[in-house]
């Protein structure tokens, strides 16, 4: 029996940004040779991997600054930076961001139980498998579940951004399939400033989102990607696949 297709928040948001980009990234192998490493993915992955490792370690009595510096260096990815100096600057910034974050979060758990970090969860949605990696799952003292996502480049997140975040709603579906709780929350931590925004998500909101998600999945899974004509949009200017799209006779980048 054929394996079901997998959809993740990354795949879904790539499709929503540009279906042609989805084609070159996930469907047509000709796109692979053009994909370049991005410094912001390297930076984000380095911070995520470091936090995962720190959460799994017992940090009691350990000097936080040194532990963060050591763990970040071990997990540092420099692909995509324009120069060693740029990578070094980012490493120093990452060290500062994580030291502040770990000092406030890990040293003051406030009765919150960390159930898991970087948890990979998949759920059979019928026509497809929904897959996501959740940064952190907390059980709060009142028994509720809090899904935490770190944004490494953001300085602030508004509550409505959390509520409308596609990845966070996917995580709500995934986490609810594993952990029962009376209430569920979504939290986004903007690592640059340690700013946090939390909202409670109801079952009704998840049900509505699931309907939209299934409709989007059906569209993606039935799309004839080779028939889609690329159209110029602001995103194109910095897109790896511009050389491929430029070959299309009706694709017209703005002149000048
Ligand atoms: S160049 Fe533009 S149309 Fe082509 S894949 Fe990239 S974003 Fe989409």
C-alpha cells in the first residue's frame, strides 16, 4: 500500500507563500540544486538545538553562561552566513540571547513540568499525515497543556499572532492527540527579547482550523504542479528558484 503523503507547517506555509516554490522545493527535483543555505535557518536551528540539549541536562549548580556558550558552540551551524565575521557576530548574539533566556526560564520553573522538548509528532489525518516538531510541551500546575514555540529572529509577538500562527495551530492538533488536558495554551517566545505571548486555544478553534487545513491539504495533494505558471511577486526577488521561473515565457520580473 502506498505511503500517505506528509504535510508539515513548513510545507503548508511554503505552498501558501508560492505554489511554484512548493513545486521546486518538494515536488520537482530540479529545484534541489538551486537551494542555498540561509543564515537565518542556521541561526534558528543552532539556537533550537542548543535549547533542546540544555533542557535535557541537569543544570543545577552549573554556571549558566559557560554551559550556554559551550553547548551553543557544539551545536553551531555556520552555513549561509556571508563571512566568518558575520557568523562570529551571530554566535555572540546567540550566546547573549540564550544566556538571558536560560537564566529566566530554566532557573525559575514556577511549578511548570516540561513534558518534552523538540518532540516530533505525527497524526494520521485520513488523506495525509500531519507532521510537526514542537519546541516544548509544558504541563502547568492546573493540569493544562502549554505548547511553546521559539522564534529566534522576532523581538515581539502579539496574542493575535499566536492565535493566527499556522504552525501553532498544527501543533495544537498534534499535541491534543497525545496529551489530554482540561485546557490548552499556545505560547510564542521571541528569543531576541525574551518577550512572551500566550493565548488559550479552544476545541472549537481547533475544529475550524482542521476543516481549513483539510481543504488546503486536498488542494495541495491534487494540484498539477507542472501546470502552474509562475507569477512575479515581491517574494521572487530573493527566491532561490528565480532562474527556473525566469525560463517561463510569461514570467516578467519588473524592469529597472
Ligand atoms: S521565483 Fe517567485 S514564482 Fe518562482 S518559485 Fe520563487 S517565489 Fe515562486
